[in-house]
């Protein structure tokens, strides 16, 4: 076992997850908050370990366990993004009122386990490990989604998520078995010359292509690509808000990470003849996500569809398959963590009333007049929404800029029977989708800024002064902390993206 | 000295200070806003004395790397094309802020968005890097959306989102165009000055395609027929001061873009499009004027007259002569001043009577003489009466376009006639005849309104009698531009 030290963050986190489960039995319900603090500190420690390891390894890819697993700048980048999102999620949980305090430990442990799954996933170079990691993520996520046991929607969401998830796992396993049949191994890399895929010969065989197609579909479910997105809105709507926030970000970017590794680096989509297929999937994902989001009245569902569309944008980079494409994918993934979690944090502040009565409302109407109730929250939300829409000078713009640039540059250098029109069409569909998305993002702004505040029971306030004021917003220091981190990311990377880009570029030299 | 940065970002400082102030301190908010935009105005006015009128080169240049990985720079500079527009922007924003002092609700947010809007507008005219240009271009959208949507008229929400989506649709294609020229140039760059030199190696089909992408972005902003439908709506619904800035500055971004980017960077595409451009200009002139004629709402009438005036600018550009370019730039400035004044004046009467229906008034000249005088002056200036500013811009546009487009220029003169007709008709119905008894208690313009109006009126008269200072600023640059075209 060489380089086992590189697994330290994952091992530490797993042990901690087990510890949290035990603590659940031992610790009294009163001190449940302590467990959340424990969880985010643990994630922060793992984050620090990885950041340190990054500077030690000097950006070289290091194979672990004989090619089962690899540590390179790309995997570490995604791990940092995942850990960041789990820290922010725990911050949200600290302020969220609907979680049963008696099970705080279990909740945190599941969150941590699924994080470990994601960390394994983005590093995996073996199909079996990919599968195990995906299952670790999925099973934890199913339970997390159904964690509000008294909420029927939560149960419904969890069941739907589970059924779709099980189905996609089955497809994935079938794909992996075909892969084994075609190549005689489950490895994606040659253990001797780590980082590069072994024989390029099999790529021509139909069984191999079929295997890669099924595996792609399996990933598609997890990343919520259309037309495999049907579980998303129900699962997000039912899940406790911090969990919905977490699901919309972490598993998605982890899956994007492994998609990028497999279909850009190890078995490039172009060599499989998948470029056009992936381009179509990307277009479909963007368009379906954005168009359906237009008609949503529930903010959680709206953001669910928006997150589907966001995955579509990221896919543009994977389709491009170039160095610029990889940079775009990484850049957008991290930026997406900040802006999407930020948006969900505001939704929690508005929708959750802090008590366990289940009366929190996530209807668009709950946002009416938010600018007058709390201008800062309304401006936070506006910034996140505009960033999601890709308007400068926010970080979302830089991400989209890179992705569209990747598509155009891929179009210029298109070869091997792929028409440049595929890439140009993708860019055009991408920008048009950004325009469409502005409509529903601004619909939230419309509720926040243009409408007068609701009194909470659907009646409008009669005037500025008279009438009952809407319930106070439940937003404590942790939620504001989470918002501040997200806003800092969205503004800083939007105005001065160079440090981030420099980091992202580290991932490029290791590509074939 | 980073004078351009200071001018551009002073309003941002103001906006952040306002954000930090509690919302009850309404007076402080107003003072901060006026102070910051006033300082910006003074500084940009001071540049007038340091501006070198003999050269077509960029002046007050600031350049530093912004995103080195893809060669994006923070690159500002002004020449005879952009400096007058910067001056116009700072002046019109300051005037609009004075006019906005009567805004009663949500003052903090109002001034915050207004200052952000100013940053975006100044940045567009000052930036010489295409990415920077695009960033500022988009920054103007969001504040405008909120300004129309919160403080606007009855259909404000619809007007706001229509404005946003229309402009954004145009500009995302511009973004693709920017990326396309980036990858076409070698070494890849977004530097506008380098790109202006590198077009000889670009084939015609590429230039035409990219021209169309950029044109889509600019034409929506101009607005050039048939992308003009957002404008009357946005103008009518927007609060007075916002209409002023929209007409005086935001429309100019489109014409500026065509002159700066499309014309200089994609000459073959421009040449290909020229016959269509002139037709669009003529349609804008005549159709805009006729639509204005058909309006009973004063504000809508002024809005359509903006479409008509932007047609003159396009006509001047299509002439491809020094005279035509000077005319276009001068017309932009003059239209900004005059239409700004017109919108302010319409706002004055709307504040008092809550109607803008031309037929609802009558005989007001005796009741509100100062108002009537100012309104008549602004209308005469707008219809191009010699001796007032509007005349020179229009004259130069026509003279400039005539050698190349005799027929079209001739046809456009109809627009002048119609413009005269609808302004005179409006003046007659509102100010002459027997006094409508309903308005017998109408008050004349007050001090605040006069403060906002007087600078505009004074400049209109001054530039009408003596346009040389403005033309001197423009000449060297447009001379150089006209020389580019073979």
C-alpha cells in the first residue's frame, strides 16, 4: 500500500462520521448543536489537510492503491469544492428549525459519509470504486432527503429519489459489467503509467461503446441531466432545505468531476463518438431546466430546475473537451457552489420560520416585499440570482464566459468528422438559455422588490404603517456567515478571478 | 493619475456608502448621491481643459492586466468619440439626481441603483477592452430593471422585464461576437485598439457574421427598427429621471458601439451592411416621427421622437464622411441634452396634474409662463430650429449622408417635417387657446426643477449659437475614423 497518507482526509472523515453516530446515542438532545459544530470543524480540518497536501505534492498526480485511486490537482479541486459546500450546509443546518434534534448525530454522520463518497468519487480511477462511491453518496442522500419524517413531501421526495436512484445504479452496474467484458478489467488507468488509460484499442468495439453509454446514463442521473432529471424537483422540494441546498450542489459537482475525468481525460468523448450526443444532452438539459423553471411557483422547485439548467452549462465544457473546457468546468463548479448555496441560504432565511411547526413556506409569495423587510437579504439574493444568470461582474459570468469560450474554440479546431456547427450551436443555445433564465431569476427579484410585503396569511399590508407586520425573518449569525462566504466568493471571483484561474490551470497539464 | 477610473468609480463609492447608511437618513442619502455624481461631473468637466483636440489617439489611458490568463485587461481611455459622451453621462446623471429629489419612497434603494447605473454607463464609454466593455454594458441592465420596476408607472413590471430581456438577448450575441474575434486574432486579445488594426486578415464572411452578432447587441440599444418596441414602453413607465438617463445616455451606447466597434473593427461587415443600415436609418426617422405624431401621451411622443433622432445618427454614420460622423456624435450629445430637458418638462407637468394627455390641457402659457417658455425652447431645439443645438447635429448628419445616399437623405427630410408638425401641434394644444379651467391653480416650475433644467437649456442655446467647442472635441477623432474607410 503506497501513499496511504494521501487518503488521510477521507479516513479521518469516515472515522468521524462513525463517531458522530455513536455520539448520537450518548449525547443528550439538548447539546445537539454541538454535533453540528463538530461536523463542520471536521470538514474544515479535512479541507485544510487537502489544501496542505496540494501544496506538498506540487500538483503532480499521485496514484494510490495501485491505480484504484488518484490524487491530482483536479481531484483535489473538486474535493475542496465539496468540502466547502458541506461546511456551508452544516452552517445552514445550525439555523434550520425543522430537523429533529435527537437525531442530529445521525444527520451529520450521513452528511459526512456522503461527503466521503464524493471525495472518493472524484479521485476514483476504477469503475468499482466509482460505483461504491456513488452508492455511498446516494444511500446517504436518500435518508437525508426523508429526514423530516412528519413532512409527507419529505417522505415522497425520498421515495422518488430512491426509486430513480436504484434504477440508475442498476444501469450503471450493467454498464460496468459490459466494461469489464470489453476490457477485462475495471480499471480506468494503467497501474504502471498512472494517469493514462491503458489500451486505446477497445474503444472501437461496440460493447465498449455500449458500456460507456450506460455508464454515462448512470452519471446523468446523479448529475440530473435531462431527460434523467425527473427525481430532482420532488426530491428538492421535499428535502429539508439545507439538504436540498447540499444535494443541488455537492453530488452534482462531484458527478461532474468524475464525468470530466472519465469523458474528457481517460476515455475522451470524441474518441467514443459521443460528442454530438453529449452536446444534445447539454442543450436538452439547459433548455428543459430553464423552460420548466419559468412556470414554478415554489422557490425550491424553481431552484431545482435552475440547478438542472446549470448542469447543462457545465456540460458545455465537457463537450468541448479541450483544456479551456476543463478550466471552464472546474471554474464553474466552484462558483456554482457559492452562488447556489447562497441562494438556498436566502430561501431558508425567508421560508423557514425557525420552529418545528412545519409552517415554513417556500412559495414565491413568501418573498413578497423582502426588500422592505430586509434589504440586505434581498440584495444578497439578487447578487446570487444574477450570478446564476451569468451577469457580470459576478462570478457566474466568468464561469459562463469560460464555458462559451471553450465551445467556440472547440468549434474552431473541430476535427475528426465532428461538425463545428455542434459547438457553435451549443454556444448559441447556451447564451439564449441564459436569457431565458433571467426571466425566472428576475421573477424572484420581482417578488422581492416590486411587491408589497405579505402579512403572512396572504393578505397584503394595507399601508406602510398600519396592519400587522410580516413575521420576523429567522436568520442568525451562521446563516449570515454562510451568506457572507458565498457573496465574497461570488464578488471576488467575479471581479478578480485570476487566483482561481491559476489554480484551475494546474489541472490542465496532466491531460493527454 | 487614474482620472478616468476615479470618474467612473466615484459613483460606486457613493453607492456603497449609501448602502451602509440606515434607510431613515434620507437626506444624507441624497447628499451622498449628489456629492459623488457631482464630483464625477466636476472631474470629467475638468478634463475638458486637458483634452488634446489635435489627436485621434486615446488619452488619459490606463492599462493594467485584469485576467492575464486570457489576456483581459483593465484598459480605459477616451478620444473625441467617447469623451463628449462621458461628459454627457456625468452631466445628465447629476441633473437626473437633482430631478429625483422628489422621489418619496424607498429613497435609499433608488439612489443606490442610480449610482450603479452611472458606473455602468461611464464604464461603457471609457473602456477599451472588449470584455471590460461587455461587463460595463451589462452592469447598466440591472439597475435600470429595478429603477423602472420599482418606481415606474402602472405597467412597470412588464416594461422592466421587457427592457431587460430585450437588451440581454442582443448583448449575449455580442458576447459570442467578442469571443469569436478573440479566437480569430493572434495572439488572442480583447484589446480593442489591437483588434481595430487586425481586421485586414479576417475574411469577409467572418466579418459579416460577427458584424451581425455585434449589431444585434447595439441595435437593440439604439434602438434601431425593428428592435425598438421596448423603448416606448420603458420610457413611458419609467420615472422621469430614469427616462432622462435612458434617452440621454443609454441609447447612445448603441450608436457609440456601432461607431467604435462595428465600424472600425469589422469594415467589410460594415460595408456589406451599409445599404441596410441606411434603410433602417430612414425607417427610424420617418416611422419614429409618424408614431410620435400619432401619440396623445406627451411622454410617449417624446419617446418616439427619440427613435426618430437616433435615425439621424444612423444616417450620419451611413454617410461615412467626416461631416456625417461629426453630425452623429454631435446629434448624440444634443439629443441627450434636449430630450433630457423634454422628459424633465413632461415630468414637471405630470407631477402636478397626473396626466400626460396632450388633449387634457390648453392655454397653459398664460398660467405657467416659465414652463411654457422652457417647453417651447426644448421643442424647437428638438425639431431642429436653427440657433438651437439640435439644428447642427441634424444638419451635419444630412450633409454628411447626402453625397453617398442622395435619395435616402431626401426622403428623410420628410421626417423633419413630421417632427416639426407634432411638436408644434403639442405646443399649440397644451399652451395656446383658452385656459382649461381645471388647471387654473397650476403652479409654475419650482427651484428644484429649474436647477435641473437650466443647465440643459443653457447648453442647448450655447451649443446652438456656438457649436465650435463641441465640434473641436470631436473633429480629430472623426477625421481619423472617416479616413479608415476606403
